[in-house]
């Protein structure tokens, strides 16, 4: 008889977890989204992200102070979806950039301003395994001024290199090779 009551007692708690996940989805999906430019010089940007970080674009700003008041600024993360009990996935957004990732990496592609500097902010958290130890990394939000060329394809990826936070900006060459972009500057 006791075994019958245990599942009945856990059902309300599971319902609470599902409700909390629903609330989290609403909060994440209601972030102000980046507004892509419809005129002027444009480049393509593929942003790699996951649930533990964020990438935002400030298209009308070239300084940290200007970024705070940019009305077209917003997050590059797409709508969040639950794909299993402990699995989270994001909708893919593609604008047809060449050389899409072949693995399950989460990314989204956007049109961004070209021919003028703009600001990108990145932050993330991750866990890396080193032997039998797990090391937790928290990479605080950094702001970068970036200038991209028109009609070219670029990528941005936060990552860990040599146990340090790294923010990579790169251009996709015609053969798919990723070449580091030198025209970016950390603002803060």
C-alpha cells in the first residue's frame, strides 16, 4: 500500500517543476530580440550560443555608453523549447549562410550592419572536464566594438581556451575555413 502512495505524492511536485519550466521559457522567450537592418550595407553573422550564455547586438552604437540606449539592440538567442525532461533546445534561425555546422551546435544567423562599427556583448557559463575533475567557468559579459565588411559571412563564438574565457570573431572564407577577424576591440 505504501508504494501506491509514493507515486501519488510525487505527481504534484512534478507538476510544479513543469510549471516552473514553463515560466522560465516565457521569461527567456520574452527577451528583447535583435531587430535586423532592412537597408544599408549588410553582412551575415552566425552566432553560437546555449542556455548558459547570451549574445546581444547593438547596431546603432559604437561605444559602451551608446549601447545602453540603442533601441534596435537585442538578444540573438532564438525561442527556447523543451525537447525532453532535462533537454532544452532552441529554434534554428537560418538566412542561408554557407557551411552550416554539421553537429548539434545551437546557432542562429542574422543580418548585421556592415561598413560601420557596432557593439556586440557576450557572456557564458560552462563546465569542462579535466581528467576526473569538472571545472566550472563563468565568463562575465564583455562588450566589443566590431566592424564587418559588406556581403561577407562571419561568426561569433564564446569558448574556453587554455582554461580562459575566449570570445572568437571570425570570417568564413570561400572554402569554409574560419579566419579570425582583427577588426574588433574590447570596450569593457
